[in-house]
C-alpha cells in the first residue's frame, strides 16, 4: 500500500487508472464534482474502488455545505454553511451545538448510503477579519471556544453516523490573507498571537481521527517552509497541539506548493514542479498521507513512481481512523435534516 489518497478523472475508473491503482495500491481516494452524477453512479464507483482495493477503503469527499459541496441538487440536498451555526450560537449556544451534531448525522447518512467513508469536515479554522475569504463563511466563527464546540459536535455526529471526520486546516488557515489554491499564504503573526488559531485543534486533538495540513507558512514556527513541508511544524502539530491521528497533506496540486517560498527545496530550483517531489517532501516532513486531487494521470503516475510503501506508524493510524466511526444506523437522512431545521428555525 502506498501513502497516498488519489483522485480520478471521471464518473468511472478508466483502464489506465485501474492498472495504476492495482500496481500502486493507494491508501484511499477522493471524489469531486467531476466524479458524481447520480446516486446509483456514485454507489457503483465507490463499490468499484473498494473491489479494486479488496479492503475497507477511505473514500473521501469535501462535503461541508454552502459553496464547498461536491454533491448538489437535484440528487442531493443543500447543507448549511459553518456560519449558519455560528449565528445560531449567538442566540442559543446549546441549540447551535445540537443543530451542528444533527447536521453531521444527516451528512453521514447521505454519504454512507453512497459508499463514501470520510468527510473532510469540520473546519477548525478560526475566522479572522483580515483573513482571505477562502475560509470566510465556511468557518464556525471568530472565537476559538465556539469553533471547538461546534467542531466537536460535528465530529460526534459524523462518528455516530458511521463516517470518519477530518479536521482542517491544521494548525490554522483563518488568519491567512491569501488563497492557498492560488498562492502561498505567509502568516507573520507572533507565536503568542497564533495561539488563537491553534486552540481549537489542541482542544479536539484527542477526538480527531484525521487531520489535513494547511499550505501556509507561519514565520513564527518555520520561516522557510510551509506547514505541509515543514518537519518543524509537523513536529509542533504532534507534540504541542497533541494530534496523534492520521495526518494528510492538503492537495498537492495547489499552487502554494509551486512557490519557491513554500520551502523544502533549493529556491533556485524547480523541484516542486514535479509531483513526485511534492509528495516525497510532504511525507519527509512527517505527513502520513500525500493527497492529490485533480485526477491528472501523469501527475498521479509521477507520485506513485516516487513514493515508498506506507510506513508502519502511518498504516496503524489509518487503521485506527477507519475504526473510529461505527457503522451508523438506518435512520433516514431526512429525519436528521428535519430535526436540524427545526433548531435552525429558531434563529
């Protein structure tokens, strides 16, 4: 097994993809809008990926709600943004926490029915008034305690619904003034100032089965390398924040990693334009899994040719994460969504 989560190009597995996946045996896969059309098609795709691997498989999706949702009407309902629960929390904190839990139960019921086993949720990024809107209304708010409370409720709901959660973007993306999909954000806040960003991740470290790194440089932690490529920051995540679960990189295809200031190579070279080098740099820094989302076949092949087999510690963390969520129950998604909506109506 290789320490990668890979995308794929379309609605079915191509012959070239099947051959590559059989040879490389990636640890899991991630789905995007290009991979989903109807419930029956998604079920067939997840079944085919599982059959190819021959084991219970992490099949990921970014299904947050609002603008970040791969499954959309008419086949799947809209889900609320993180900001929705933040606003309800202003009026009734306990009600907001329960609404977030019910929302996650509804998400889990929908995903489990499709054979999707991991949702890249919750965001524990603390919203910052000067931060880029790439986080924006996806966040649970400006207060670390509130973000942690709503994040914990989301993790609890996903777990009860039989789906693994992923906290992101560790150690915090809310303060970043740039979109890491397009460029490398550099955060110059002091170590003391950054405590606000770290707090939700630290609070939920022991409850989180998986986490996703931020492609952000924090000069107070490592002025040379972004978090995904920094052994210093990954060690900080493991020791100071205390996260011991499965740690995956954010998408290797994001342009933040193509910037020389992302680090991990000679700034005068083009090493990180090569996707094998990007994957190795993230694994060498201490990530358990290198995540590649685009489904670009040449890029995936370069990654698979470069990376070694999964480390024993990473394999153990993967097993523990997949065992974290139960099998869920048979309660229909709509029942959880209706209960959530009754609470949201109070706002």
